C-alpha cells in the first residue's frame, strides 16, 4: 500500500500556553498523538490501535498564541502488529518546522493483545523511503 499523508490544523489559543507564553508541551503531545492516530486509523480502525511510544518529540521553535499549526502524518512502516507513523508539524508562510517525530501504534484484538494487521507499506519516493529507514532504525531493523 502506498504511503498517504493526512493533514490537520490547530489554532494555538491562550488556553494552550504554558507559563512562558509558549505552547504547553502536553497539549502539543496530545495533538501530535492525535495526528499519528488519524494516519494509523486510516489503515485499520481506531478501536483496534493503541499508542505505545512517542519517539523524538523535540520542539525546535517556540509556538505562540495565534499560530496555526499544520500536522502532516503518515504511516511509514508496518511490522507484524506495529504501525509506525511520522508526524511533521509546521507553521507560517515559510512552513517553519516546529517538530517532527515518530509514534508507534500497536494493532490489538478485543482482548487488548497484539494482533497481526496484514498491512504492507510501500515507500515509493525518496522522502518516504528515508522516513521508513528512520522508523526501522527505531526498532533495530535495517
């Protein structure tokens, strides 16, 4: 299956800020996971996936009230029951990158145990292949 990008936007409001006047990391993490979930759920169903790891969520720029963030997410790697999503967060007219990172979701059965999903991901362009290799490295695969 080809890699598809999902896009959501968030408007940063005063209630989303920390005591420094920048985006509260907890709110950013919530939105980050939600963006990854949307990509993973597009290949299976939301009630069958759980987030088990956030990899490398490092903010590279402060985010302030009024910013409109664009979250671009895609599933870049599939294991037996695991789905790795990549999320890129940018804002502004110049698409300034705020954060990029990976999340691991596991496909589970009704009992909450890992269940094979039978999904195969095909990275067809150089950018997606590079993201897939970065995701594989998270799991010690090459």
